[in-house]
């Protein structure tokens, strides 16, 4: 599922956030945190991986990135 606001962005200038069976297309150059917030999600609810490696909220998304949002589970 793409964000309507990002429809006009050339594909080579985008990154994709993957959450379960959903895909969010965002502008490359955003921080991970800004991209997640721009999709209407809470950054604190996820850990994020790129190519199997954890990445931080302040990391910048590169063109063509496909990053996975993994929900954080907690409990007692």
C-alpha cells in the first residue's frame, strides 16, 4: 500500500517500508523515524531492519531501500 502523497515521486527516489503484508512507499532521504511517522505509525512500536541488520531511528533511508518494520512485543 502506497501513500497517496508520495505517488508522484520517481521510483528511483523512494524507499519502501514493509509491515506484515503492507508496503509504504516513502521519499528516500528521510530518517527512519520521519518515514514511520509519515505513514501514521508510532516509531516506538517497531524495530527496523535493512538487509537483515538493525538500523536506528536516525538512519537515513536510501533510494531503493526496502526496510522491514518488526513490531515490538513486551509483557510480563
